[in-house]
């Protein structure tokens, strides 16, 4: 069996930071985990087994990486900060199943990585994410069709709420619909600021997104559906008819949208934020037919 983690508490974290005179970089969203219970919870909810290839985004000093390495078959950890690379070499030296990739995660071809390291089979993604790029990371995983089985991530509490919510909530938006189209979101734990060093100013939450085997709704043209979703939430306070009419790249007249809403039994004054995922799928199918 593999070595047990040594990081994950304040004392050992401070020791490593001092040894390397590490200076936190705000621009990289660096808040390192110092709570063993939270780390254990992440590993358990991600259901990591010795068959798994896991991608970790932003390993920091390697805390969560040690936990992953002791349970998974293999781990690839992608870190952007030059200053952390020698630290990771040190803190992960006892593990023979970890590769550190020194790169911006948004520039890494994760499809290729899954192909090389896991024969193209679905991978697990686990991370305490840098909060400034949470949405591009998640949308990139889904839209680039990276083969993922599940994504277990620490995010800002408010973002976790946005992923889980439906119509009628102020948090409902394009991220909610995209996440729910591709995956089933489940809240794993709320995590207070004192579990991190330095403490973030916002509350955090661990959320697990389990990829659907097939989408829960039938959209004949996925791209069109997401264009409609984005256009209607870009102009949140406008009616759907005006919101879509004002998006020049879509070329959808107010008459077409009004006619489609009537066919669907919805009022012409409805706002996009009132529509469910199912209704957005139907809307895009009907608009697609009329445009064809
Ligand atoms: N996993 C560590 C932990 O839990 O203690 C660190 C988490 S910290 C919230 C986020 C990490 O992501 C930092 O190490 C930061 O340098 C790294 N990071 C920020 N932007 C990144 C990017 N574009 N690509 C890869 N890593 C990034």
C-alpha cells in the first residue's frame, strides 16, 4: 500500500511554506486546505479507487494530491505557479504514481491526457479550484467533451448554489442549465473559511457533478440551445422575445419567438429565467425547425 498523507494540517503546511519561503499569489486564487476531515470527505465522495486515473487541477503544495495518490492508481496534477513546482517535487517524492504538469489548466488538452493515461476511458476530476476560473474550467470539461465520470470540486458556496438551482431563484442562470444538462450536481459539504490558509473571504462548498450517461432532455441542436440560453440570461430583465430579438448573431425575429411560445402554451411576456431546461430544449427544437 502507498504512503499516507502528511499534509492537511496547519503545522505541516506552515513548515513547508517556511522551508521554501513561499509567497501566496492572489491572482492564482491560492487558498490551501489545512483540514483533514474536509480532505477525507472529498476523497470519499469522489469514490477514488485503485483503478482510477485522477486529474487534479491546482495541487498547490500537494495536500489533496497526497490523499489522491494514496488511493488512486495514477494522478496527474496541473499547476500554473512556477514557485510551487519544486515544492511539489518534495512533498510528492514518496509517491511513484503522480505526474505534475506545469501548465495553465485551460491550455491542457485533457482529452489527449485521458487518451494517453486512461485509454480514453472516463476520468475523475478532483480539485480545490482556483475560484477566479471556476466557470471556464467546468464549461471547458463539458464543452470539449473530455471523457469524465465525475467532477468533485471545492468551489465558492454561491457557485455551488448556482449549479444546483432551478427557475425562480436569483442564482438560476446559464451555469445552472449547462451543469444540469451534462451532470447531476450534489452538495457534499459546506466548508468554512478557517479550513484554508490563507482564509478566503467567501464561504466554500464541495460539490460532486456526476456525468449523465445520456442528456436528460432531447435537444436536436445543442449549440443552438446554449446560444438561446446565453442570449436570454445576458438580458435577464428583458422578456424572452426581446432578449432573443436583440441578439444579432441569432437572427431570430420577435414573431418567430412569439409563435413558438404560443405553441408551447407559454405567455409572450415570459422571461428566460422562468424556463426549465426541458423548456429550453423544446424552444430550441421548435425554433430550429422554423429556421430550417
Ligand atoms: N489543491 C491545493 C489545496 O487544496 O491546498 C491548492 C488549491 S488552491 C485553491 C488553487 C491552486 O490552483 C493553486 O495552487 C494555484 O496556483 C493553482 N492555479 C491557479 N490558476 C491555475 C491555472 N490556470 N492552471 C493551473 N493551476 C492553477
